[in-house]
């Protein structure tokens, strides 16, 4: 009779960064391929990590692969550094990689984010990792993933243009909000994570490297530095971001950035800056503290050139 003890392995310490050497080596190869072919979805063997699929396993695996003890790591969840998911992931990385955690965008070397890109402009030494629930932009029009792969291979995005045209016909405008499809390097159309339209233009010709990873779908893709990322638009229907230019954060007093709407009991709404790290800096500076605030992507609701 086989005993259970005979089927188990003796206790051993975790590998650095949780993932074993084979997993990290495979992910590095896939990430290099993704950089070499901007926007191309690269399949990989998504491993089990100590969070449920759908809660950022893809982004976590890429981040764990990139960890070094000398890195400073920032984790964002819907713009907030202090949400349960962001705090737990940051603590996990600190414990498994010996890295230093931060809420300051300028101090971070590696930024993992769910659904937002920070308001402060990222620099060339920083890496942004975006969590992606669904990496396939063609899924709404082509449920057959084998057919979608063929369309990507042929750069045949006619149905995607038709979908956007139908939105204009029915609603008078393009109603696509988050995950707005964008052409990368003039070749591959991507779904840029469920980031709002406000954030899509931050990827265009950016100085930093961006990885987008979907653990449940086992796909990752990348936007290298100084790479064109152009939202799909018609010549006579310009690309429009959320109209937040005149909204003011009730906590920090900052205006002209992406805001969260907070309903009030009387039926009105207040607004708070989505990027909590930037908001806290603004509050501290207003209180007279010496706080370093970097250049932002937007100014008064308009993207800087």
C-alpha cells in the first residue's frame, strides 16, 4: 500500500520570486519575443500563483520574473495604491523578492497596474506591467479564436472598423470605452487592457516599456519604448477621451485629470482623483511639505505633445 507521505516532497524554501527557474526562463523568452514583435500576442504556460485567476495572475507572473532585490516596486489597483488587492500583491512581492515597495510613481522602477496608467509621465528606466482579463480585441466580432489568429496574421481588421462604424451609426459617436482598440507599430491591433480611453494615448511613443499579460488566457504582448500606439479612429471622427478637464478633486483640489465619481446622498456627485499617489502628493504639497511631483501626461484635460 502506498502511503501519502511517500507521494509528497520534503519541505523546501520557495524559489526567489516564487516562480521556479524553468518558469522564469520561459517567461523571459516569451517577453523578449513580445518586445521584438510589438503588439503580437505570445502564448506562454501560465503558472499557478497564490491568487485566483482573474485577479491579476498574468501581471503578477511577469512582475515576479522581472524582480531583483535592488528594485523599487509600485502596485496599483484602479489607480489606488491602498486597495486590498494592491496592498497584498505589493507585500507578496516584497516578501518573495526582497524588493522595496513604494506608492511614489517617480521612485518606482517596476509598476504593476490594474486598469490604470499613472498620471505622472514614466521614464526610460521604468517598466509598466498591465493586468489584462481579455487580450483579444477581435473577440466581440470573431468568437472563434482560430479565425482571429488568421485575421491577425493577415492584418485583416476590416470587421473591427465596421464595429466602430456601427457604433457611430447607432449612437452618433464611438461608444467603446475601456479597452479601446489601438494599432501598435502600424501592424497589430491590441486591446490595451481595460484602461480608460484617457490612458491609451499615454502608450504612444512613450519612453518606458509596457508589458500586458493575461494569465487566464495565457497570452502576453508588449509595447516597447518609442513605439507608435494609435487608437482606431476615422478621419472625420477624432479620438476623444473622457471629458474630465473641468472636474476638481474634492480632496486634493487638483483639476484636469481622470476622476472617480462619488455619488452623494442628495443625488449629486463628488469627484476624486483616480491616481491616489498623485493626489496624496498634491495634498502634501498644499500642506507645505517638500514633495517632488513629476511632469504629467495631461495638462488641463489635454494630452501633452
